[in-house]
C-alpha cells in the first residue's frame, strides 16, 4: 500500500479558535495543525462531512487572527465528548 502524500506541509499550532456554521452561531474549538489547504480541529460538536465552516484561527506566528472558510472533509469521534475534524479550506490560506 502506498503512503498518502499531503499536498501541503502541516504546521503544529495547538491554539484555541472559533468556528462558525450555518444554523449555529459559533462555538469554541482547538486547532491542532494547519496547512495552506486545511486544518486539524478538535471540538465537542459533531459536524457532518461537507458542512460549510468559517474559522477564526489564532496562529502563534501571526499578529492578527486568520479568517478561513472551508468544508468538513471528515469527522472522527475521539472520546465521548470530543471529535477530530479535518477542514479543507475553500481558498488556500497563507499560514
């Protein structure tokens, strides 16, 4: 089996962020990693694949919050309360 190759390099972030979805104003989340094409998010909200999201990301090496738009590529249950989401950005983000 051939290993999957990422299109973009990922960077560890480990910081809080805000998520916005249709039908729910906003909720807190935790950004584990980010790349130009997407982000790894942990949250207590189970979102279906292809859900549209808006993120406000606190990236340590940026002075201001970074706004990103995307869709849930996948969602896996981590524990009874938390989910790990893969977000695919609609437009590349300059991390």
